């Protein structure tokens, strides 16, 4: 029920996703059942194709994330996390209040033991094809070197198991390629990463090289990562406004990626953009399946044990 265009866009996106799933896959729609059924009936789609869970309340963008989960137990986000914790879902995705999604991830599902801070990632398209994974892009505005180091471990695991990249290259976002460059944070992080055998560290990556094939995983603090993410989104919007029809810039459309997983927690959680279209919802559902099949929480637990 969250998101600027819910439940309309959510249900329409779920309908589109059906064409890309197999018979054993089940989409669970959590929200106001009467509104969901109304849209399905209008679209001439049988409700038998989904599992419906009634959750009449909505956590709005104005609600305080932590308090809302307690005060609105019948909201779609609160019910979704309850079902996920009970093992009745393999993954839970929402375009609703991102703060509530993060609170639910960290305090209902909880962080994997050994992980200092969970993170969220985004994909940046490379000019020669494929994408780089950037993390963190918003949860952790301030980080310490050991947190950035763990992002390298977690990002490498994601690239390997969800993207199928063998021995993924991990880079550190910095203002220069030389190991001495950067602030105290990046200098200390560089020294830690340079000595590791837990992932394939390839050194510093400059901002101008973000779209080149320098690394498969790019690590940064959440403040910097969020600036990178918003700048990448603005490139697509700028190209659209100026009528630039280019295959590469089309890959900057957020809707292609759908949602981003919360990495480092005990179950599969994905957060989508509040303005998500049906296409974005569809791709968020498909990303949920990819993350689930990759069994990332288990892989991260093994690494941190």
C-alpha cells in the first residue's frame, strides 16, 4: 500500500511479473484486499493467480518509521515483515516508507551476526555493457574503515552469487587512483583492503571512472553513494528532457532495476523507489526472485562465521 501510485502500480506490476515467473513461484500481495480485488477484476485477472493477505493500514511518508511499525501493526509493511520473520515469505519488497523498511530490516529481521552495519546497493551501467554495484547508497552516511571493508566483502558476495561474476573486482571510490589519495577514512580503508584475501581489491576508483569497466563492486559511504545514485538518475532524466535517444542512457532508468536489496540482514528485503511505475514493480519482483535464489543471507552468514 506504500508508494506514490499504490496500490494501482503495485498490482499492475505484479500482473506483468506473472509472465516472467514459473508455476511454482507465488506472488503474495499484502494490502487492502478490496482495493486489490477491484484492480484485478478491472484488468480481468483472476485473484487465484496470487496469494492475498489483507492489511488495511498504510504507513505514509509522514509517519515516523520506528513508531509506525508499532502503532500500525496492520499496515502492509508491518504485516510483510511479520510474515518474512515467520518464514512464510522468501522475500519481502515494498515501495513504501523507506525508513520503515530499514527499521523493519534491522529490528524485526535483524542484522546478521558479525555484520557491523547493513547496506543498500544500486547498479551503475558500464558503457561497454554490464553494471557495477555501488554500496552503500543511503543507509550509512558516516562510516568507519571497518564498515567500508565489510561492504567490500558483502558486495563481492552479491556480485558473485546474484550476478554470476567470478572473482568480482572490488574498488574504493576516491578522489584519485593513488593509494595516498583521499581523506582519513579512504586512506585507512585502502590499507585494510590492500592487505585482504577475502575479496579481489583493485584499488581506488575515481568518480570519472564510475561508468568504465574498472571494477564490478565500488565501495563508498552512504552519503557519497547517495549523491552518486541521484546523479545517475538525473542523467536519465536530463537525456529524456533533451530528447536524447540512446541505448546506453536508457539503462540509467531506475525502473529497469526495480528495487535494491538490503544486504547484511537475516532475510531477503528489497526497497523500491516511491515513484515506482508498474514496470519498476515488475522488475523489483523479478529481482526478489534473483536474490532469493542466490541465497545471499546464508552466503553472508557463512562468510562472517
